[in-house]
C-alpha cells in the first residue's frame, strides 16, 4: 500500500514537472503561461480525485493505466505536431493541448482515487506541492535554456519526459 502510494505521488509529480517545462519552451513571454499551466494541472487533478473517489472506484486500475499510457503517447504526438520554434508547445492559435493535459490530470486524479489511497487531507497536501513542482519545472527548463543555449535538442526535453512517464506507467 505504501509503495503504491509513493509511486502514485512520484508519477503525479513527474507529470507536473513535465507540464511545467512546456511554457518555458516558448520564446515570447513564457511567464503568463505558467498561471494557465497551474490551472490545467491543479483543477482537473482535484476534480478527478474527488469524482474518482465518489463515482469511479469500480474501474480497475489496469484500465486506467492503459488509458494514461495511450493518452501520454497521444500528447507526445500532438505536441510534436504543433511545436513551433518561437511559439513553443503552447501556441496562441491552438488550444487543444489544454484539453489533452486537463484530461490527463483528470484521469490521473481518478487513478489516484481508485487506488484506495485517497483522502481529503492527502489532496490538500499534494496540490500545493504539485503547484511547486510545476513552477520548479518551469524554472529548471529556463535554466537549461540559459546554460545550454546552443544545444538544438533542448526544446524536446518535455517530449522525452512525457515518453519517460509513459514507459513508467507501463511498468
């Protein structure tokens, strides 16, 4: 039970860190996007955990893991398709990434609740930590751009982190 709880928390923090790196890839004005990123991480996670504990405890965890894996692969393909060097992964003309990331965190909240470790107190502790991890991912990605500014593949670190999370979800 403790190991499952720690693995769920690790996965939530890994995805929060990864989503926090997305606005940093944008060249023009990445700072206002961090507030949007916080909202598309925290609100669906909290809603998914509450609704998952109330309505979706009957869904087997293996089905949720497969859905999360397929959604992570779809997000990587989608983000790779909309990537632009100056607009990054969050362009102004496309808002589809918001729906995919919000759905990802909603299903992650449902999985967290279905695993049986849900408690309102745990969510109250996890949400501020999750917000800190999102901001930490943003700061780390900005620092990587400063230190590795001439490395061309640094822009694809968020996609590699999403693929890493998909592989972890299969294990």
